[in-house]
């Protein structure tokens, strides 16, 4: 295998690893934001912490 071919394969492998890492982090952020519960006031509990509730 030529050095140029080896270098291009190494760069392609590194790009794939970075892409998978970024996709996993984006998925985690989307899952965290999407799983936030709705802001609901409890009948006999304290008021919600957010002013928009």
C-alpha cells in the first residue's frame, strides 16, 4: 500500500469516527430536550420554578 493511499484511508477513518461522535452527541441533545416534562402546577404543591408556567 502506498503512503498516499494509507494517509487517505487514515483520514477517511478519522472523519468517520468524528462523524459518529458528533451524531451521537446531537442525538443525546435532541433526546434530552425532547424529554423535558410539560410545566404543570400541582394542586397541593409549591408553585413551579419557571415564570412561564
